[in-house]
C-alpha cells in the first residue's frame, strides 16, 4: 500500500505538488498548540491538540506570505478565494464528539468495515483526527483523504494537526515537548511519523481546490466489500455551496456500495441562505436520503440557532 500520496490541486492536475515529507520540512522547528477536549455522548473523553493560529501567523510572517496572512486575519469566508479553513468551526466539534463513540471498525454500527475516510472542507480536521488516533491505537489500515479549498490550510493546519495527534499518541524519545503546549519538530520525529504510517498501513491524501468532478476523481476508491465515510462540517452555508457539496458527495457515494456522508451543520445560516432543510431537498433530487441523527446525545446542539448531525446515503 502506498502510504503517502502526492498533494494534488484539482486545477493543476498535471502538476505533482511536493510530497508530505517536503511539506513537513516547511514547518518551523517548534509548533505551538492548544488542546481541545472532545466529550462523546457516552462521556468518553479525548484531548486533541491543534495548532495555534498565532503560530501559523508567525510562520506566514517569516515566509513573507502576505496573501495567506490576509486569509488568516480577514473574514471567515471569501467565495472562490478562501473558504474558512483556518477556523475551527463549532459544528466540526459536534461531529468529532459523535465519532468518538463511532470509530471505524468498532462493532456498534455500519462503520465497522470502513477503509476510506474523506473529509471535505477539512480545515483543522477535528473529525478526522478522532478517527486518525483511533486507527493509530488499533492498528487499522485506512486511507484518509483531506480536502480543502486552500492548499495553504492543508500545509499550515491540517498536516500539522495530524503530526500533533500522532505525537500525543506515540510515546517515544524522538518526541519532545508534547504536553507542554509546544512540540519540537525534528527530523527524527517526522521520520518516525512517516515510518509509523507505513507500518500501520495508514494512507494520507491531501487535495486542494473547489468541489467538482475532478476533485472526486482524485479520491481513492474503497476496496471491494469495504466502505467509505465522508465527513463534513459547515459546508452548506449558502445555496451555491449546498449545490456543489451535494453534487460532490453523490459522485463519491455512487462509487461505493457501502458508503455514507456524515454532515454537521447549523439548521439555518442567516444572511447567506443555507440550511439543513435545503440539504435534505438537494439530496432527494439526486436520489439520496438525508436524515437527522435524532437523540445523538451530543451536548449543546440546541443552543442559539440550533445545529444538526445529518447522515446521507443513496436509496
């Protein structure tokens, strides 16, 4: 099994972007991180490290990357420019909480035979991190595909968060600083990270660009008789984003006999037009059913405008 893929951009299909080891080399010698506590509906607890945005800001200033710095410090979303990947959205934490009780290959639901996890609009990738640590701890070969509109988000947030999660999981002399809000990024650490992925058969794919059929074509298929789970949070904030998102997940769901999407979203996005009801309607038009996970047990979802966890499957 190829455990690391080339980074890809759907607009630049003929161009091979640097491999993960080269992306790791662009990280500073030390990463500062905060710890997010995920509590599952059954009160399981997981502490997930995620890179601090001030640390990303410092790296961008050192690289003189004013354009990406503007994305980080500007508005949450600028359509077709920046899609909010540097922010950890509250619905992603809802989905992470649910997944903490529903990890792949646990004999509690149909996720027990999953070999491919796809997170669309990955950003800080909190839902995928829950399953990533599960795969590390249980020696499950699995492919993670992390997709975000902006390649800079994948390089500066998504990949570092995977490295941080690995460092928290792995007790090894090569790792220095984990547990002290800073991780020392050494050649030994990155080599151990890559070697462990290979040993456990865990593949990482990173794809940047807009949601499209081209992006779908770059997502690996599941093995025969295995399943694909699509994860997404806050991806249906407008009618246009809902349309493009549904078009993409339907392409993926149709390829695999056992597949579903798990979507976390606000019930309505005031001012921009997206809603859970619109998601359900768009799925129905495409021959899929979108149903809310009732009584999920995830706390706080009724506060404010309310939030929902939705599963999507083909009829």
